[in-house]
């Protein structure tokens, strides 16, 4: 039964990825798509951590953990860029709120 928690984390990560993928390909507003991308990345991170913890020998593999830390930094930067581009698009389209002087 030692592999059961790892399988639970693997299936949960796959479920999060599938839910996020569904949200990305839906006809939702851009902010919901950005949130769906964040859910997808969380699923991928969870799968990587579960795979790192399931390494043989009782010691977790540090390479997937380093990949997750790097992925978190990249995800935060991509999230900021996506939000900035969405805000710029809204202001150019005239769908955003008017800003004061």
C-alpha cells in the first residue's frame, strides 16, 4: 500500500490538467482562460512532485523538484504577461473602464 498516495497525487494532477485543458478550449472570457492555464500548470506540478516522491530507494529525486521550482517561476511570469496583455487588449478595444487623468 505504499504506492497508494503517489497514485492519488498522480490521478489528482491528471484531473486538474484535464479540467484546465477543458477551460482553455472553452469559449470563456480571457481571465477564465488564464485561470484555467494556472490550474493546468498546478496539475503538472503535482504530477512531477508525485513522480519525484515515488523514486526508488526511499529518497526523492531532486531533478523533478528542481523542474517544479523553475516551472513555478515561469508560470508566475507567464501569468503576469498574460494579465498585462489582456488588460492592454481591453483598453485598446474600449471594453475596459476609463482611467482618470
